[in-house]
């Protein structure tokens, strides 16, 4: 399932945080073109409705705290992260939700627009294996109105992420 948008997007028409994401995608060899949506894609449901795709194909970027460091978890919009399960999978201490300030500090981006890349420094990342079922994933691109398409393999590559189930189901 693809998305729809009107005309090409140039870096001059992108929000500043999305420009950083576009540069990181290019550096990683990811061809996806950032799409600027007319309305907010702050939630997976909003993004899926705007793109005409399944909610599960929205690759949410969720930031947690784990062993004193940020942990980025990429999971589908229809999936919830079981932090106890994930900590057991990773063999780590407790995983807790990051505050809005911690998210911005770790990613340089606000909740609702956090991209899988384009952060001030690389983040330890887990990519939910449930995302493999979608041919095209849509991830936020640094701003609540921007998204970028990519495959599961591209998401793994751009994040240097560890594939893992994030819940026991």
C-alpha cells in the first residue's frame, strides 16, 4: 500500500529537523522521499488516514530509557511495546518511557515527529520484527507533518537496529 502526495518536495520546503533526516537518509543510501502532509501525522491513526495505509505500517519511533541511556524502539502503529518482555529479550535492566524533554534531548525532535534517524548522536535501536509484514513502512521524518517511506530492511539499515519482537504475542 503506498501513499499519496502532491508534487515533489524540496529540502527548502521541509522543516529544519526534516532536512537533517533527509541528509541522514541520503547518507545511508535510503531513497525514500520525505512527504509533507497537509495535516498532522502526530499519531499513527492520523498518519495512516492521511496516507491510505494500514495503521500497522506506520513505524512509530518510541523513546525509552534503559540502563541510563535512551533506547529507540521502532514498532508498528497497531502494536504496543511490552517493556518487561523487551528487557528480558535484550537482557537489560528496566525499560521506562522517556519524558518529552528526554525525547527531545536524545533525538533533537519532538514527540509526534521523531524519525528513526537524523538524531544528534546514534541511538541504541530495536526494530520490531512485526514490521516485516509490510512492504512499505511510513516513519515520521522529524516533524509531525512529515513522513518517509522505507522497507523493513532499509529501516534496519538506517537505524543500525536490532530486530526483536517487542511483545510476547
